[in-house]
């Protein structure tokens, strides 16, 4: 999520999905749909407190704010932590 790292080389430019044990390139729509389906399945089976989010101190305040807001509102958990320690 660091702005400085987004143009680093080498970076994946296409999402990869695992199918029958093999990674293959996929569209962003397919990859995000699969990720969302996996999260929904986990939440349905084990509840919102079975997942969490760990943020980075190098991310911007805005990114960290959006991440905690998403986890609390959309997912329904307060399981949010970061490496920000004093």
C-alpha cells in the first residue's frame, strides 16, 4: 500500500488465481470476485471475529483509516492491529 512501492520492479501486473493446484493469470474482476467469495465463505462459517487486519506503519493515515473503517463496518470485527508501537 505504500505509494513509493507501487512502481517497483519486478511486480505482478496481472492477478493470479489457483485452479487445480496451478496458478494462472486472471482478470482483476475474476480475482476480486474469488477473493470476496472466499472471505464471505469464511465469515459465514466462522463469524466476523475469525478474521482480522494487520496494517503497516509505512501506509498513509488515510489508508489505515479506510482499512479500519472497512473492517469495522463491512466485516463487523474490531480485530485490527498494526506494527505502530511506541
